[in-house]
């Protein structure tokens, strides 16, 4: 089978080129599969109507404190799609070995925050955690986040109702998309891979699509390795 293109890199062997072409065919098939799945996702029928206009707390710099914002107000003017990420602000009772802002969720939002000026051209975005708004705001400032709407959802049941937390106070990193149609807010999609048993040796990977670190590691000889995000590194 002939090579797929004429580009060659310095010093590469025929063995390398043959293996790289085989991998390139697999990458083409994966690209096509990603496109098919995305098209299937877009064709989902609308889910259930949201029954509660949930209240969140949002830090107001001008007032130096919190203000209340409702789910319906998270849809920015002219936009009918809202992407709401369940950020983990972990209680001690969850037993994960840390308390407070989740390092993995933080790593995700570190990347998303810089992209938000592009993202919000088309959709609205926010992250909601069950935690005190002053502590969430302090965490956002410590990370240098400038664009993300970082909300406290501790006053309501949003996280529990949409499976980003349970009745015992445990929190989960679940992403959900809502749409607005004819004055109603409806559920469209949630990262449900999280709820399935993971394959041996890997995490659910349900929000990897919004987490560029892993995509970059996957293209290196050592892959993902044993790396776990941290809030600080030595």
C-alpha cells in the first residue's frame, strides 16, 4: 500500500514511514468516527424541561460580595445554549485525600478560561460548585481566571438534580448542556460516560474533550503515564 503523502522528515527510516502511515490511517478513521458521533449527538431529541429556575451565588466585584443569579440568567443575550460544568469543591467526608478545590477540575478550567472569549461568541458557559462563594472567588483569583463565571450552587439542588453531587455531599465533575426553546429551558446532553464502569487502567474520560493536557500527552512516547494534576508543583 502506497504512502498517504509525500512529506518526509529528516532521517526517518522506511520502517518509521510504514508504521506512521498505518497510524495515520487509524487517525483518519478516528477523525471520521468523531465526526459521526458529533453528528449523532446534534440529532438528540430535547431532554426534559428544567422544572426549577435554580439560584446560584456569583461574586460581584463592584459590591464586594455575592449576588444571586438564576439559571435562566446564565443564558447570555442572544444565546440559547448553556454549558454548565459541575466543579468539585470537595468536602472532607468525600475521602479523596484533599479538601476544597479539585486539582483536576482546576486544571480543566485553567484551560477553558483562556478559550472563553472564543467560546462565548456562540454559547454561554459557567461552572458551579457546592462551596462558599468567597472561597470559590478566592480560588479563581489565585488561578488568574478572568472570564469564567464561577458560581456557588450550595443554596439549591442543581448539582444533586443533575447528577453533579449526591445526597451525602459528594461532588462529581459532570458537564451538562441546556438549551432554551420557546421560553423554556430543557436538558440536552450530559457527560454520561462518567456513570459507566471504566475500562481497566483508565478513568471515565468523560470530559477529556475539554481538557487539552491529555490530548497532548497522548501524542508523546510516554503517553499519560501516572500524572495527576496538582494545584501547585515543586
